[in-house]
């Protein structure tokens, strides 16, 4: 038998296990990001409208910059 006809069963099992766990880790990361964003917005809102306006301008600039970079790289 040659080397090409053998299939690595360990690799397939590892890929299957990772495939089952991947959505779970994506949910965990998304939940952590959501909690951090909510906490930062609450803290920013307590500081007053002037800081909130500045934060919105900075956020808008960051979104526009990311969109431009995405368009240029695609």
C-alpha cells in the first residue's frame, strides 16, 4: 500500500471535535464583547453629553476608516 491511500483518522476526529466546539466559542466571545460594549456605553453615558458626542464622532470615524480599508483591500 502506498502512503496516499491511508487516511489519518486522528486528524478527522480532531477536526470533528473542533467543528462541534467552534460555534460555542464564537458565542462565548460574542457574549464577552457584548458585555464590554454595554458597560462602556453605560459608563460613557454617565459622564455627560459632551463626552458622549465626542465618543460618537470617534466611533463614526473608526467605522468609516474600517470601511475604506475594507474597500481598498478587496
